[in-house]
C-alpha cells in the first residue's frame, strides 16, 4: 500500500476514534455508531492492503 493511502486510513481512523471519544459524554449510541464505523474503516484498510499485495504478487509471478 502506498504512503498516501496508508496515511489516509491512519488519519481517518484517528479522527473517527476522536469523534467517538468526544461523543461518549453526549450520546452513547452515536459514540457506538462512530466506533463501529472506525472498526469498519480499519478493516477496509486491511482489505485494501491485502488486495494490493495480492495484485503485486501476481504481477511478479506471471511471465
């Protein structure tokens, strides 16, 4: 995964976790929703990384 894409997933996850921590004192359901979005964002980052790695490996192994 490129540096820009890695930075995007890292910063977006930090922002989502920060938003979740701030909303805990206001509305727990909103905080849980934002927390779930953060987990999905992190998971999507791993999925993208795995797909890009597989694509790069298949290019190297094909003649």
